[in-house]
């Protein structure tokens, strides 16, 4: 309906591509159009189809389809692959937002940028040397891959074509930086914090990070020195067992930095709170949670930082929640453990999705079970299903469609226990049930 806010979650496999239309909210009197992310770790054909469909929803202004606000939450391929593709020539942009860590000149993200560059290079080197990463770690390496074409498009090509400059946002961005031609709605940035290096990598006070952070603070060696090229088989002067141990240490070096960088990058996600006609909608990228917040002495997670520093905005029942990181266990705070149930994680979930507010709450998850077998976490989805109204009983739906659960990837291991429980709408299972390539949600 023309007077309803529309969210269209495109099915792009394992990735995010989210469209939001706010009715009559542009200062010119027309609808306001937002795109949040455009990436996948699955086939890029999904992205091509999504953008072609998106164009049918956008107004034609001065010969081009118009997106009033593009938000790229963070620098992972499952959120930005599409910007390295030839999809944007006939689209113009009113504003382009990226997180502060993506700003090459941001002074308070030097540590994070050094970490990201080194970790991505180390993983690329490990892939090139065929260090037996296995499917899950290969997927991690692909997520982290530096996408120079996409970043150039976002920083230079698209802004230049639209006669604008990109804005690198954080929770303390000024009103001028976040100014939009927007009426009857507000968009707040709850994360990341401006001081990326202080809040997310943390400092040497955490013993588990001390070794990696000491490397970052000093002059990092060349990637080729950290993950050197070795012959495929052991040299004659080296025992085969010692050779295997050497290769294992090389791989461990790459993985240690990759693991820390993946966490930091997720936690620098742009977190948007959209408020419209008393409704609250939260888009959190891949922000992660931890047991508790501790200022400056460990790598904090974004949810904990927001809960402690931005509670006045975060604390309140949501009408829409974009399930974080494709349903990953660590991207929506919840009572996963006994400690989490007594601390911040469950307190956050109870604040944003209280069971008492279930009739007015909705959630969608863009997901696909592939090389990350534990994504999505169905126990988490079942918990969210207790708190939102737009749930699906996939066991009943598969039975009605005369489909067998053998068609669901890794069903016995990861789906069976929660398959009959109400879950938020899932792009992967809706595709199997014959969706059109997207899920629509309207909010009045």
C-alpha cells in the first residue's frame, strides 16, 4: 500500500541486500528510498536479479533511478560484493554512508585498518599457497578478501556520478553529517563509536589479544614473511613432521589475525535505528555481542557498547528487527548461556524484543546454510520466534507443500530440533517454498 512503509529483503543467498521505502517522507513530497548493503558469498546472479527488481521500485529522476540513501554497513563481501559489479550506471544516489573504519583518513581507526589489511593479505596468501584451509576457513578467507573494485566504486565512482561525497558515519556523527531531505522520519546511527581503535580492537590489557595487538602496534612484517611460500612437499633436510608443523604454524598466524579482524570488522557495522510514526526499526549489520562491556581493556562488542553508551536510543521495543549476521549465534544478544541469561545479552534482547510486545514486532533473516554450517543458529531463531508476530512454522509449510526435509541442508544436525517451532521468516527456506526472490514486510 502507498501509505505503508515497505521493507524488501532480497534473497541473495548468504548475504544482505535490503530495500526500505518510507512513504511520502522525502522533503519533495515523494517516497524516500533506502538501500542497505548489496553483497553475497553465494552466486552473484542473486545480486543482479535483486538490483533489476529494485529498479522497478525506484523513481526516475533526471534519467536515472534514484536511491536517496545508500548504507554499506561494513567491509565484508557478503555486504558489498555488488559494488564491484556493473549494476549501478543507471542509478543515482542522494547520500552514501559507510562506517568510520572504512574511511582511509579516519585517525581513530589506524589499528583496525592495519589489522584488516594484514589479515586479508595473510588469508589471501594462505589461499594462494593452498594451506589446506578446509571449507569453513576458505569461506572466511573469501569473506575477508579485499575488494578493491567495490571500495573504489563506493568511494569514488558512485559519489562522482551523483555529484556527492561519501559520508563515513559513527555514533557521534554531527547532525550536519547525517542531514537528509527527510520528513516524518528520523534515522539515528547507534554504532560504531567514533574511536574504533579504543572500543573494538581494545588494548593489550586482554591477554588473549596481547600478541596480535603487539604486532599491530609495531611495524607489521610483510605478509610474505608472516606466511612464507614453502614447497608443497618437505625439503630433504627437513623431517616431514617438522615440515607439517611449520605449515600449521603459518596457517595459525593467518587465522589468528583473520579471526580478530573478522570480529572487529563485524563490530564496526553501521547500526541504524529508523523511527517513523512511532515505529522503531533496527538494522544492525553484523554487530556482535559479548557477556559484558568493559571499557578499553578488551575487544568490546558493538551490542555491549551500544547498551552502555547509547541505551537511551537502543532501549525500547522494536517493530522490526533485521536479524544480525544471517542468524549467527553471536550477532543477536540472547540468553545462550547461563551467564548470558543473567547479564547484558538477555537484558538487551528483553529490551528490544520483549515477549509482551510480540503482536507489534517483526523480524526477517537473510540466510543460507553453506560452508558455515552453524549459520543460521536455529535455537536463536526459535527464541526470536517467541518474540515476533510474523513467524513461520516451516515443518507445517513443508508438509503442506509435500516437500521432504531431506532437501534442507544439514537438517538432522542443525534444523531438526527447531523446525516445527515458530521462526522469523527466512530467505533460504522461503526460496525452497517458491518465493519470488524477496520477502516483503509492510508496516503501517
